[in-house]
């Protein structure tokens, strides 16, 4: 039996909610055994893609970690453009490794049989 592919849905803000950190830890472990095809950032989760995020020196740079994980494991990091527009996150403000997309991208992964895990 084939291993399932996963798509993650991240809704939480990067430094005020533990959901994005838990999603990152899940993804970092999951890539060891499964294929994580994409991480979709929606609602306040789009703030995880901001290239201008500047965490304190004693905090983890979660945005950088997502970029590095995606590059190493060829995971698409998709930022919902509609949710981003409402929060000031536009194509030109997302960190390298992230891309803008729409809910139809998420629907496509699900129609391909990916299992979705949501982090709120």
C-alpha cells in the first residue's frame, strides 16, 4: 500500500499562536516517512510568509525554517492571495520559497487524494 501524501493547512499567526510551530514540527517529521506536497497558509496564517518578519534574537525564525524545509524537501508553500490581501501580505512581500495561490490550489490537492491536517 502506498504512503499517503499530505497537505497542511496553517491558520495561526506565527508568533502569537503555537499552531504554525506545531505545523512546522509535524512537517519536519512527516517528510521523513511521507510526502508533504504543500503547506497552505490561510486566514491569519498568511502572516507566516512575510519576509519582513523580524523575531527577537532569542526567538526561532519560523518563516526562515519554513523556507529551508520547503527548499530541502520540495514542498510548496502556498499563501492564499485573498487572505493575504486583507492582511497586507502580497506577492512582493512573501519570503523566498513561498508563493501566492488560491483555495482552488488546496481543493486540487484534496481532489488528488492528499490527506489534510489543519493547524489553527
